[in-house]
C-alpha cells in the first residue's frame, strides 16, 4: 500500500513533523529570496549604475526558464524522489548565489540569474508534490494556506529586513545570507530525502491491483505496454481539454473582458516593475536601503487591503478592477512626479497606496476567475492566464527599459502611471458595459460546457 494512503489527519497540522520541516525550509527559502532580490537591485542600480536596458533584462532572464522548462520540471517532479530534487535545487541555488559575489558587472550577472531561476523552476512542482505526499488530504487546505501566508509575509518582512541589513552592512552580506538560508533549507529537507519515490502511473497501479500475484517486473512490463497503447488517447484528450479551456474563456464574456482589461494594465505596469531602483537612485542617491522600505510599504498596503476585503466578503468588478488600477496608476505617477529630497514618509505613503490598489485588483480578478469558472476548468483558465503573463514578462520590461532610456525614469513613471490610471478610470465609468454580468449570476454547469470543444 502506498504511503500516502496511510496518512491520517491530525488535530493540529503542527504535529506533523514532516510538514514542520517542509514549512521551515520553505520559510527560510522565501525570506532569503527577498533579501537577495533587494540586494541585487541595489547592487545593479546603485553600485554598478547599470543602464536601464540591462536592468530590464533581469526579469526577462528570470522569466524565461519558467516558460521553457515549466512542463518538463513538472513531469520530472512526478517521476523522482521529490525531496532529493528539492535538496539538489537548494544546493544549486546556494552555489549560484555565492557565484554572484564574484561577477564584475551586470552582463555577467544575467546568466547566473537565469540558471538560478531554472533551479527554482524544478523546485516548485517538487514542493507541491511533496506536500501532497506528507500531508493528509483533510489537512491540505491548512498546509496550502500556511504556505501562502509565508509567501505574503516574506514579501512584507523580507524587503524590510533587507533594508535594515543594507543600512548596516552591504548588498554582498544580503546575498551571502540568502545562500546560507538556502543551505539551511536543504539541510532541513535532508531527513525527508527517502520519502515520496516516483509513484506508479495510473496504468501500472490499475494493473497491479487487478493482478496482485504477479511479479513486480511483469506488472511493470505489462503496464508499459498499456501505457504505450494509451499514449495517443491521452494526447488527444489533453489537446481536447486544452481547446475546451480556450473555448470556454472565449465564450465567457466576463472572464474574457476581465483578462483583456488586466492584460492592458499589466503590459504597462511590468514596463517599470523592475525599474524602481532606477528612479530611487535619482530621488535619493545615497539611500540604498530606500528600495527595501518602499517594497515593504507596497506589501503592507496589499496585505491590509486583502484583510479588509476578506472582512467585507464582497467587491464589484468595476470598483475592484477599475478602482485598483486608478490607485496603482496614481501611485506610479506620483513617484514619477516626486523630486530629489522627497521625504521618506511621503514615499512610503505612495508605496502603501500602490499596494492597496494592487491588492484590490488581485483579489477581485482572482475572485472573478474562481467564481465564474466551473470547478473542472479552473486549472485551465488560470493556466491560460499564467501563459499570457509569462509572455508579457518577456516583452514589457524590455519596452520599459527603452522608454526610460529615451524619456528618463521620472517621465516614464508619469506616463505609465497615467496610462494605468486612465485605464482604471475607464473601467469605473464603463463597468456596466465591460462587466455586464453580475458576480452573483450562476456559472454554467459542466453539462452546459460539454459542447464547447
């Protein structure tokens, strides 16, 4: 009997020692990543005074591995011992992080960041699979919620702690700290390295259940034959499901308009998403820790907005999506209008405003995608969204680098902020036209969507 069938729910998930190890490792890795992210941006923008185009290439090289290797990484994670793969990835990330200390400039930094991002691509599906292996089904929601809480908390506390470290030490110290935290993550996972070997495929398991008396080698051989015969049908079914997802999205007016509305705003926002240090080194040339404080303020604003929306338990599409973009655009434009010597409280207030708008938009969009999509199509709809975002992340930062090189950081922020703000205002004024359907309306049933292929 497989190990996952023996898992029993516990009164408290913290009594699950294996999950505690995974949670501690995930926490160490997440906080280390944010220490590192702030330090690298400061190193590139302040110490090396890199050109905006080179800064724009950083998110591009970090996004490419996910686009190219995502499906391969997921397949590999299902076939190997997941904890061992995670440990290998942690070790690789730690070594590549330390190698950053030896690079002489941003041109040498980009390949290292790409390789490190590739290691992270292989680690993520392994973590999800290992969670499913060590946590009982009835505890999965709690485990997922806790992991999500770490992700959000690290976005607030990580940059804040990074800013404090930068104020006392140096970017190199933050980079070393990230490498050490990655090594700690790997060491925490070490006792789990024998858990969760590659599970038998559905064909193998079904054949084994039907013929328990046969040898393992014979069962595997027959299962391989069955798998080869079933492969064309699986490929056909995969293509059919892929087409169903696109067809459903195309026919759902509210989902389609929500994604298109978000697409235009995201194209503009990602043009300057990684260019904040380019602007801040003009506003405060000697304050390298300012980036960390600003990112923490943005994260705090987003978390506060999410807590309020969770308490209200409702939001309209127009006010959530349009209003969110108005706040985001206004904050970006305000940063562009800021002059050297602008006080820290003003900049942090603008950052919190940006975070509130971002949180308002994200919560509303995710709620619409969840509420207006049948349960059996949620994965496909979110997968389509991820694919589109990945493509934008490769193009928009480069366009933003060109714009900043031509017009300057402040002017580029004002233009992009005004563009996003106008888009949000249009969403508010035209919400009855863009989102004509109410969120309270029922979604189509699975039977009603059966003819979409």
